[in-house]
C-alpha cells in the first residue's frame, strides 16, 4: 500500500511542480465528493405492447405471427441458438425460441416452440419434443420509455449482468491493464502512441477506463493540457477510493455511445437496444465489437450514417480480440465477414409509437408520481397490438397518399376491441412515427352527425314512449336560444319529409326530426347520457343534438364503445 500511495503522490506532485496542475490532492477529493456519484443511475420505466398469448385455435396467421416477432425484435436464426430468435419452415410452420420475461404473476421461461398454422388460425402449439402446449405467452415488444427531465437513453445493469465477453472485450481494446494500474497507465499511453504512429490511424487510446469515466462525468470536452492533467489526477483519486468493480460498472453504464434526437445513449445496455433492437445478453462477438468500437467516436463510426466506416472499425476491434486471445483467427475471419446487422431504426425509443406512448403517459400520471415513472425502472404492460398498429399505420400512409398526395389534410386512428374496451392501436397523425401534436387524443373538432345515434338511444331507453316504429315529424322546427337568437336546423336536402319512423329518421340522418326528438326528450337528459357513456360535455345547447360539439377521436371512440359492446359502458 505504501508504494502505491507514494507512486500516486509522486505523479501528482510532478504535475504540480511543473506548474501544469495547480490543484492539491485535497481539492481533487473535494471534486469527487461533490460531483462524482457511482450510485445506480435512475432507470426510466419501460413500456411494452401486450404479450402475445398463444393457444391452439386462436385467430392468428403466419404473417401476423411474423409481424409480432419482428415488433419484438426477434431475429431469423435457423439454429435457434439464443432466445429472441425464430425460423420459418415452409408456408405453415414457425419455430420460435422465446425470451424469458417477468410478468406480474411470475416468470415466463424461455422456450423453444413450434407453431403450425392453417386457415389463418394457430392450429397447433408444441415444444420441439412434440408435447402439445395449451398456452404460451411470448414476451411483448418494447415500444417506448418514459422520461421526466433526465434526457439520457439508459438501460443500467449491475456488473454481474453484463456479458463476460463484453467486459473482457472493452478492457482488451480500451485498457488492457485495467486490473493492475492505479487510475492512469503511463506505459499504456506510450504503447498507444507508438501503435497509432505505426498504423497511421487511431487504433488505440491512451486513456484508461477510469480516465474515460472521469471525462464522461466530471470534465468538459475541451482539449487542453491542464484538463488532461486534471483528468489524470481525478482518475488517481477515484482509483484510490473505489474498487475496480464499481468503476467498471459505472463506466459500462455511463459511456456515451450515440444520440437519439436530443437524448444521449448512455451505456452498453441502452446501446444494444438502440443499434440492434435486442437486449445486451443476446448479442454475439461481432456485435459486441461494433459497440466497443463506438467508444472512440459514436458520430464518426455511426453504423446507420457511416456503415463502411463502422465496418472498418468493428473489424479492427475484432483483430484486437484475436490479439488478446478472446477469439481465435478462424472466428475472427468468420465474424469479419458478417454484416453489421443494425436495426433499421432506433429501438426502445419514444418515437416508435409516439401517440400511443403519449396516451399511456397521460393515464399513468393520473395514478403514479412522475418521478417514479421516470426513474424507478417500472415495467408497464399496455394493450397495444403490434400487428393491428402496423396495419393502422399502413392504412394511414397509403390512404392519405391516395386521397391527399399534397399533404394538406390530417388524420388519426383509434382502434378498440369491442369486447373489453382495450385500445389495440392508436395513430396521432398522418406521419405515425413523428412525435408532436397527438390528434387522436387532443384534437377536438365538431363531430356532426356522429352524435345523432345517441339521441335515438336516449329515446329507445324509454320503451313506454318510443320504439323504432314510432313516428316523429320531420317538419321544420324553430327554437329560441337563451341569447334570444333562434335555432332553425334544416335537412341536408333542404326538404321536409313529413311524419317518418324513428328508424327511418336515424338511417337517413334527418336533422329536423332528430332535433324535434331531442328537444322532446330534454337537453339535460341528453347531456347526462353522454356523461354516463364516459364523455361529459357540460350543459348542452340545442345544436349539440346535431353534433355541434367538439370532441376528440378518442372521445368519439369512447361513446361508440357502448354501442359496439352491446350496451356495456367500458372505459377505454
């Protein structure tokens, strides 16, 4: 211990004597006390689609099953080597290696399964030994994360959950003496300089992992000699006060590896999902190499923007793996021949289904503190059906292009299941992946004739007075409003149709008959009905009977849910 402290103080003292670092050991310790925190990072809550519950006989086509697996970032692997993989066998069979997932009622184990399809149904569900299964839940697709003020895209993990290969790989490339040095490695700096000069490119860095951690958490990005010496001094302090495991865990969870909009991607756990759409434990050596290669420059080697540059960097890292014995030469050649395998768009992002995530967050914040949602690492299971969402987005994209190629119109979709009121899909605008104004939830427009059925529903709720064969006059009507003005609705065809049946007035959407019927029933009763169905509109005016009320698509879906479910009022 004496020689270690002597060596540290000698290094720091030399810097002070030379006049480069006018800082004392006490001052450096104070910086660490005040600004350096190795506590576990706050983890945003993660939002998932509904789990796919498989059982024989359920309506499910092979195409829909493949869409579900794609949404959950399963990859095609004929050998099913890891959870999160599948292989298609012909036109009617799938084999799936599901992931383990913790639901509220317990852990669902990872399993290899075979699925057989016919007539757009799942005909058979079994394990690979042929044993029939009655039910299996497939882990749900990750569709977003909930944030408060912290802008970082994170997936913090304890050190023991990081793959051993990644932990060894980052040391092989970035800091081969991590377990032996005391925060800085002078011989490593010299070795890196010589290697870079020989290769005429940046193949090795001179900073230790501890120095990089200091740079990421305590210092600015400026490139000055004083900042570099300060970095070295702080690395010495941190190495003297924390064990190697704590330092390594903090580094693996904090290192900057990319950018998602305004949010930095921090740590290898988040980077695995950002670049590959899969958890870190499912990655292979070539994918670990790509992530480790990004440490040198996430923008410079961004595999989506600069795939050739990223490939070169990944292969260089694989060469270093071979040099240090992590892989053999045959494996190196095989891994270098693989494509990058990057997911086409960032995963685990709020931008995946922004309108639906917005609705989820609105509902959750009514029941949970925002701080808990943003930092407690909760698992939130929702009702989103990935296949239905995909079809809804495709319908908007193709439909709006067909009717409005100029892009001046807007739209929204709310898709619910009549039986239970679950929202299966929701799109907030004609650009489904664009965050911003959520028209499905927020846009309020006059709904017009959409409210007329509820006038007739109110009438039919009084069977002693009305039935579908009751007659109502469609003659012109005139009512004086509280303002003194008169309300005189007219039919679309500008004609009166005499006495008509209720069913005819409804089917033909007659304004005059509907207004007369609504006024007979009473405006307070009409307003109470809408409120009982889940959409209060306050004290209605007569024009509300014909839809002069501003509602959102979600509110209209709430009203019609009662009709679709056979009269049961179910909150969406």
